[in-house]
C-alpha cells in the first residue's frame, strides 16, 4: 500500500513501513524503513543539527548541516559530504548537483523498465510511487520509482534521469537505490568467493568510512554477488533486524555502505561508477537497473524467504516456469570436449530406465572444436564428430525416450572460427591486441548487427534440432571495453550497453523459444543474479561439483536465491575439481535441494550404483513440490560449524525434508540436537527415519538428535509428514 499525508509519503508491505517526507526547502528526506508502524505525522522524527565543518542549510524553519539529513537520493556539492547517489556533469562541466521535490504520483501496477530485467509489471497486487526531483540549474530531472510487493515484503526501486535542459549532460554515477540509516551498529554481509568457490557467506562490522563490493568484470561475477545485507551485530538465522539489498542486474555493479562522522550509514546499490558514464542529449532519458530491498526482524532466514518468494512469484521466467526441471544427464564431466556419437550412444543406453529425462550435449559439438582454442561463434555441428549434423543424436535421444539439450556460449568468439574470419572487428578490441581469456574473445554486444547475427545462428540451431533445453554459458570476463561503433564521448557507456545487448538477445530467444528451458551458466556461478533469473529459471550453481564444497556454495546461494533456481549434478569421484571422494548417497542428497541431474559416465557405474540413481531420481520427483513451493530454512551453517543443515517445509506445513551434511568426521565426538523451523507447533509429525511421531513444537524447541556418522562426508536426512488431525 502507498499513501500520502501532507508532505509525507508512506510505502507499506505486510510487515514493513517505508516513509519519506518533503522538507520545507524541497529536499526529500528519508524518514524510516523497518518494522511496520502506524501511519502518522512523523515530523518529530529527525536528528537534524548544526555541526562544525558541515555547511548549514535552511530547513524546517532553522539551520542544519546537510550532512545530518537522511535523504532518498543524495547529491554532491551542496553540503552533504557523504557519497552521492547520482553525479551529473552538467553542461558547464561541473558536478555540483541539487535535487528538489517537484511532484509525485501513485499508480497501480509498476512502470516498465524497457530493455532491462525486472519484477512483474502487470500485476494487480502492486502499487508504485514515482517522485520527481528537479535540478533546475543543472537542467535535469530525476524520477525515483518505488514498487511495493506487499505479500513478499519487498520494495523494488529504480531511477529515471531525464535531460530537460538545452544542452548535453553526462551521468557519471546513478545508483538504483540509496538508503540512509541513523545508526551504524551493523554487520555488512555479502557473498564472496572465486571460480569453483562461489557465494561464501562473509560478514564484517561497519566502521567510519566505506565498505563496498564491486564488479568491474562485465558480469556480476563469481567473486562478489550483487547482494548485501545490513544486519544487527547479533542477528542470526531466526532473530535480529536484517536489511537485504539485491540488484536485478548481471553486469558491473557496486554496493557500498558508508558510515559518516556522525554515525549514520548510507547504503547504495547500482551500476559501478568506475566503468560507467552516460551522455544524455536534451530530451533523452536514462534508466538504472532495478534494485530490491527487504527488511526482516526475524533474522536472515526471513530475509531469504522474502527474496525467494518475490523471485518465484514475480520474476520473469522464474515466475512463469512451465513444468518441472528436466532431470539431466550432461556430457561435460563424462566426456569433456571429446564428444562423439558412439560415446553418447553408450551413455544414453546406460541411462535407460533410470528416470533421467534429458540428455545435454555440452561443449565440444560445434565448428571444429576439439579443445577451448576454437570455434566459438560457429554454432553448427562439428562435421568430423557428427557427420551430417546432430540429427542422429536427436534420433538416439528419442529412441531412448529422452529430450535433447545443448550447450552454447553466444556472447563469445574464437579467433579460430569462421565467424572471426568473416568479422574480425566484431570482438571487443581497442588500439591494442585484445586480451584473451580461455583462448577466447568477447563479441561487441553493443552493436545491434552482432546481436542480430548471433540470434539468427542460435535460433536456427534451436529450430533444426527440436532442442528442449539450453545451457547458456559465458566463460570469460570483459577486458578492452569500448566499441568501434560508439563516439568518443560515449565509450564509457560500453559496459552497460554490452549488458543491454546481452539482455536483448536473451529476451528475443527466450520469447521465440518459450518452451525451451534455458539454464544460465558462467563458468558455473559467475553470473548468478536476479537479472539472469528473469530470463532463465535456473543457473548452474558452480563448476565445483564436489558435494562438500557444494553444500557451502548452495547454502551461501540460498541467502538470496531460491533452491529451485540452482542446479546441481551428481558427478564422479575422485571429484574432478577437488580430488575428494564422497559417498554416492552424499552426492545425491546434496543435489536434491536443486534442479537435479547427473554429470558422469553412467556406463562405468556398477549395477548397484545405477540402482541408486533410480532411487535418487524417484526421490527427487517426490521432493519436487517441496522444492518449488516450499519454504527454505537454513538450520546450521557450514561456515561456522562442521555441519551444513537445511530444511524444506511445504507451504501447508504438512511435509518437511531435512538435510544434514557432515563436512568432516570428528573422531570420538558427542552428538547434538538440531532444532527445526517452520513446522506447525501443534502438528504431529511422523519422522520416517526415526520411526517416531512428535509435535512440531517439540521438534522446533527440543530438536532432532544428531549423531555424527562414522563414514567420512556422510549425510543424514529426515522426512517428516504431519499426521491427520483427529
Ligand atoms: C563452463 C561450464 C561447464 C562446462 C564448460 C564447457 O566452465 O561451467 O559446466 O559447460 O564451460 O566448456
């Protein structure tokens, strides 16, 4: 709900209030964000004061330092020395900005973000507020958009900047959201890591100065995810105040928190200003990506469920996912580049009767690809490996009752390719030789003709082979950024323009092939973000398929993204990334919380192992309703303990699945009780593995007994079912 009362504007979700106020001098003050409070006059609620070395402005009938006023969208150059949300270089070459309130509008639904991924537009459940601010001397207007997703306790924000003057201006910085808090006792929580070690949970306390996470890689990155939370210093999974922020964007970003001299905190999220600038001619306007905010006073778990719910109810393909996940057998770790008809036939034969429904032909099938040195861009079958094309493979799939999926990497080009021979200038390059990574170059997606040509090539592929599933990879980050097609003053627009080009291609392909299940991937989880999930309902979580590492990665990823958006496969041991050997059952149960599949040479397995696959697939199908519609609870963190535990609970609380992974064996150790969450307190739950029935309340307060298994890297699972009430 959105309301107004005099100069005060209120946004309300089921459990939160967000309040702003137009001050007497036209500044837009941020008043409050937190647990829901009644709508009332909030003019008493301010700590404005005069401070030395902080310029004074006239506000609310007195003088106060601009540095002490919390703001909705702060600027630089007029007395507030904290980090600005927007920096405009005006026609006079200066960067002194001032934004004052002009008008506002409340509408039902949500303004569209043309060309960008974002939460639903045509939803009747949503209302939006747009506040227009003007810099009259600078000649530009800023419109702050807020959309309220009431049930999910999410507020979506983005900003539109319009040149209303007579001369050109440059945007040097434009955050999607900015938020001031008059406190600094927060932990800054983020998801950090590296290739094969994505989204490890890390927190550090704020102190005077700035903490920020950034990407300047042209991708949201393995290293730092476009998410951060400000939490109470003592917040846990189930208690404490938590503010969560995430961007619906997949390129360069920055999320930072600055603590001022007076102990206030300014949180900002948006495009990374280091690789950004945008020139606006008179009459032109600019849109930032969307940023999401949520608040929970029940700790991190509740924050995660807000993000999960808004994603699966309102985010593009995640919300209108058709049918369930395919259960895959992927060729990568079974064959790497060395794919052939013969090997595929043997693999398919060995998968007979196991319940696996889709075969995915990973890298190595196209151009004259033998390794990673060639053929990206040549999206036609490798004649040497597949004489006459992929028809025989698709026929084989049909014969074995499976669907056909394929791997592509549309944004890239190899020097050794027909595409490069035809268009050597289509890669990103400057005056220097472009830097290679994995022996490949990046296509200039700011150029429409490049996007068009790649569309045609991929569309032909998907049409010709009745493809039902696509794994869309992106195996390097951007260097040498800039484009031959852009004038000098627009070169710094490249990073954003590239991403907009990628989104154009994704939008077209996913609409034209709406029955195809697209999976995002970037060397595993290098682009795991809400931007990607708008186009593709699932993402290959990490190239690390080792079960023990995966428990951590999936645990960290679940902070923001719903389990059903992750994919996980059972792979061979010793594991190809870590050399570790884990039990087959551990690999299966670790992957069960995600979109499920196999990535190993099934024909080399024993009959007993194949039998286990049959059981695992059957179990996955049983767990699917919990995975898609249930609530996810983290019970024990592998980052702070030797145990990784999570729980899926059905919406109606009648069923639950508990996973407990032991990260290592501790000799001769005691046991412990694992307290469950989200059950119906008065419900009687039958616990299959223990053969007992207990009250939900007991299981949440006293817990389940856990004894460390004697085998290394073991897992324990519990299936709970509520008994009918008499
Ligand atoms: C990336 C992916 C892998 C695999 C390879 C193929 O690294 O994450 O799963 O598809 O590319 O080259």
